[in-house]
C-alpha cells in the first residue's frame, strides 16, 4: 500500500531534488508532485521539468502551476508564460498538470478565468487537475466552492480533482459523496480524485498554530494533541482508501525517519 502513494517534493536546487528522488526511488516510491511555490517557480520550474525528463523518464510526475506564483508583470504576459509552460510540458511528455489559483487569487487570472479563456487552445492529451476544498466551515463558502468546481469541470478539460487537507471527517465524507455523485451523473470519462495527507508531528502542529495556512482548517483538538492528530490523519487515510482516492503525502518523506513515520501512519491500528 505504501508504494501506491504520491509524495510531494520540496527543494531549493537540483541537487536537493536529485537526492530526494534517489531516496524515494530506492524505497520503491515512484509517483511525485512538484509544487509551484517558494523557489520552485518560473524559470527554475522549467529547469526542473527538463531535468526530470532528461534523468528520470520513467517516473510519474504531476507538476503544479500556481497562477499566483507564476504571475509576471501583467495578465497578457502571464497568459503567454502559461501557454509556454504547457508547451514545454508537452515537449517533455509530462502530461499531468495541477492548476492552482493560489491562496491569494490574482484578479481575472485564476483557474476559472484561464479555463474559460483558453479551453479551445489546450491540447486534449494533457491531463489537467484542479483543487477542491471540502472543509469550508460555512454553508455559503461550501456552496461557492462546489459552484466553482462545477464550472471548472464543465470546461471539459479536467481529468482529476485534488482534495485539500483538513481535520473535519464528517465534512470530508459529505463532500466525497457529493463529488462521486456529481461525476457519475455528469461525466462519461473517468475523473480521478486525489487526497492531501499530512503526517503529524509536534513540530508541524506547533508551526501551524503559530502561522496557520490560509483556507486550511484544522481543529483545536487536532492541533493540541499529537495522538488525536494521528488518529484523525489515519481516519482521513482510511476514508480515501475506501473511496479509491489516491493519497498525496505533502509532508517530507525523503529520509529514513520521515519514511518510517509515514509507514507508521499507513499501518496504524485504531
């Protein structure tokens, strides 16, 4: 089971990327997500794509494209850079791209805008994914998130949905049911669902309490008890697996200690 997960890799240079990839491959992990944030954006992100294509042709990679972090100068230039990004992915045979608006959305330059403006341009052999947050705490925000997702899916370009992380199991279960029913009712082609997963640690909980992430909703019970947070994360993992949702581990999993902590979560007994 552990070998079927996806790992998100964060790094500051190509040497770090190489070391982390080699560690994962040596431990039979072959599926990766490359985020678009921090140092990993713009020209460096393009170098990463070329590097992986030249040295690791057989791994399964999904590249993130953040319209917030990739914004340059103005909307027109940013659109052109996005088209160039798609072209480079196509040349390098990297066909999986996760489109991300960003926690702070750029006006008229976010996923919904781009899908509406460019749906006739996008090559049909590229697999585009979008993010969905099942944890909004008000009915109004939840309905708005559903409406935005429907607009994205109705573009006809989306092949995958990637669930944000949170701690409300009931909300997650409800939204998974909504997603499955909506997809089954409205789409003939298969739309895959992936789920974000964090392996809790005391350091992670302390950092999040000090500086919470926008639109990531973690309860006080989750944040104040490592045992409770592990129980919730395991419950989320079980819910994913029961619903054939592939987990994406967003915490670091690139050394023996991190790998063992991840394995413990997968084999955790209630």
